């Protein structure tokens, strides 16, 4: 009997357990179905509020008729949103991910029922045309880990309720129209790793950051105040971007505690003071950009002691002292801009060989010494700007080995010698600027190979000989300045091939002869200065209808001034010092005294004679010109 009773009891318990399991599974299924229905309805309601639902990619967001959805057994893929475009669910059918990036959505979030998505972990609505404010009800997404609303048109303030999303790891609200201050409550998000608020209209100071941030981008806003000292607490921070704001004060020394920092990007602010020497502690630093601030003092001398620095820009500050000694062996560098400071150093000693360097601008400093042939070993360099220093010696012929070079600016130094013919190998060169040096000799004919040139300035040197006809190969040239040299002979007829030329300055040379008629082909020419030469033959200018500014003073021109606006409106100073010019606006004739000349300006049929005794103009009275 006892044994039988025990067996009966076990059977009863087994049946009860089975019933409970069935009831639990059934209730879970019903709850899941109910939850799924609520989410589906919420999504469809939001879809209906969008302005372009007919053109969107949300055609799969459709509910079944009521008679097909009354029973949980009839729930299928059309009712459950799990198979809808951009929707992902967990194993029990509840929405955990909404990814509608770049889906041509236009509308707001005001009809989005945040409270319906209690399991939602991931939301990406970036790259759409969503507008309006970010509703504070977003705080109902208590399980949210990832939120990306960037590249939309959201406006208004960032709701402080975002601080209630305690599981949030990634917050991207960049490239919108958000304004106001950054909510202090964001500092409560201790799980937050990524904070991207770039390219908005945010202002006021940066709140003290907390949490475990690895990435901060607050660039291109209107943030003010100093960088908070607490930034040094973010021991896991890898990227810090604060550029293009109105930040002031000095750099906190605590940035030296950011042992994992790789990118420090704080250009275009109003930060003053010196760069903390503690920056040298950042052993993983690859990008250091502090350009266009108000920084003073020295650059950190061991900024590249880690051997990882790639992008180093501190241009347009008031920095003094030597170029960092650690740069010489910093072979990882690919971009350097230190121009517009007061930095010193011997060019042949402070720079080394950079196989990865593509951009170097150290113009307008106080560097001295000679250019090393080693620059020719920076084989992928595209931009080399060293102008405005005290560099001496000659231009190394090895520069011709930098065959990818697009810009070469060595202007305003003390360079001597000839222009190396090896520059003719720089077939990618677009801009060649060697002005304000003491270069001599002629322009090598090899430069004719530089067919991509659009800007050439060789002015203020001691260049001589004739202008080579090979300049006619510069078919893209829009600016050419050869002024203040010692060029002689005539202008080559090949200049007429420069049909893109907009600015031409040949003034203050010893050029002679008639202007070739091929000049008529220069229909893009707007500014021309050929003064202080010995040119003749003014008829070549008659069809330069695009000319806006002209100066032909102190040549041997005579005869009728071209009937084009630039000549008719030219001031006397742009025409004086010639043999004899006449026209509707002005008449310049030689006086009896060979040291003087008459100038008449006509007005309403009267002719006015002016006097410029020191400028070769004589007094001739006031009467009509016969």
C-alpha cells in the first residue's frame, strides 16, 4: 500500500509539473505575442507620421487584418516586426535593434512610442532627414546600449533625461542643429565609451567628464571656457577631438595622464599658454593637432620619443624655441605643419629622412642653414613649403627626385645659385614659388616638362637670360610672376599658348622688342603688368577684352591706346614713361625737352594738361588739343 501510494503521488506531481510548465510556456508565449503586437503597432504608428512613407524603404512595415491577429496561433511574420526592414528581435520575438541608417526618412520622433520598446538595445537612425527635438521620453529605453541620431536635422537642446540611460555605451548626436549646453547628466553615464556631439551649435563650457570614455568628439561647436582638469581622469581615452570651438584658458597638465591617448585634436580655438611638457608622457600618441590657437612657449622636445607620431600640426600660433629634436628620427611622420610661428633650428640638423611624409609646411619661422639633399628621399612628399625663413645655400638637385611633389615653396629665403634643371622631373608640380631669393642664371628649359603647373612665382631674384619658349607648355597656368629680375630679349611667342593665364607680371626686367601678336590669344588675362622694360608694339593688346588691370608704364610704346576698358580706365601712372600714346581718355606725347612729356586727360570735349615735373610731365597750359 505504501508503495502504491508513493507511486500515485509521484504521478500526480508529475502531472501538476507538466501543467505548470504548459501554463508558463503558454503565458510567456501570450506575453511575448502581446509585447510583439505592441511594438509592431508602435512602429506602424511612427511610420504613418513620417512625411515620405510612400517613398521610404518601410514597405514591409505592415500589419495583418484584425481577424488574422486575434489569436496567438495566427501570429506570423507579417504581424511580428522581426522580419521587417531594419528590425531585429531577440529569441522570444521582442525588438532589440532598429537600424534605419541612410533610409531616406523625413519626419520627427514625436510619434515614436519609446515606452513600447522595453528591450531595445540598439538604435541607428543616422543619415536621414529627421527633424524636431529629441523627446525626453527617450529615457524609457532603459536597456539601450547604442544610440546614433547623427547626420540629421534635430534641433533644440539635448534632453538631460539621456542621463537616465545607464546602460548606454555609444551616444552619437553629431551633425545636427542641436544647441544649448551639454547636459551635466551625460557625466552620469558610467558605461559610456563613445560620445560624439560634433558639428552642432552647442555652447557653454564642457562639463566634467566621468565614466569610461574612450572616444570624445565635440568639434565644430561653440563651446567656451577651459578644457576641464578632470579630463585627466579618463585613463582609457583614445581619441579627444575638441577642434573648431571657442575654448580658452590653457591646456590642463592632467592630459599627461591620458596614457592610452592616440589622437589629440584641438585646433582652431583660443587656447593660450604653453603646451604642457607632460604631453611627452603620451606614449601612444599618433596625432597631435593644436593649430590656430594662441599658444606660446616651446614645443615639447620629446613629442615623438614613442616613435609613433604621424600627424603633427601646431601652425599659426606664437610658439618660440627650437624645432623638437625628436622629430629628426620620427620616421612615422606623414603630415607636419609648424608654419606661422617663431621656431628656430638648423635645417640640415633638425630634420631627417621621412619615407611616409606627404605634407611638410614649416614656412614663416626663423629656420636657418642649408637644405639637405635628404629631402629628395621623401619620395611620396606632395607638398613642401619652406618659405619665409632664413635658409641659405643652393636648391639641392635631389629635390628633383620627389616626383609626386605638387607644391614647392622656397620663397623669401636667402637661396643662391641656379634653378636646378632636375626640377624638370617634377611632372606632378602644380605650384612653383621661388620668389624673393637671390637665384641667378636662366630658367632651365627642362621646366617645360611641368605641364601641370598653374602657379609660378620667380619674382625678386637675379634671374637673367631670356624667357624660354618652353613656358608655353604650361597649358594650365593661371598665374605667372617673373617681375624684378634681369630677364632680357623678347617675350617668346609661345606665351600665347597660355590660354588659361589670368595674371601676368613681367615688370622690372630688361625685356625688349615688340609684344608678339600671339598675345591676342590670352583671352583669360585679367591683370597684366609689363612696366619698366623696353617693350614696343601696343597693337597686340587690342583684343584682350577680359583685361581688368593693366600697367605698361616706362616702356617704348607709342600710338593709339587699345579701345578696351582696362586701358581707357588706367591711371596715368600705368601709362606714363612711354614714347607717345594717345586715345579717347589720355594723350601722352614727348615734350620738346626730352626729359619731359605732355599728358592730357579729356573730359566733355575739353583737354586738360597736367604737370608732373618730377615724373617726366611738363606744364603745357589749358586748351583743346588740335
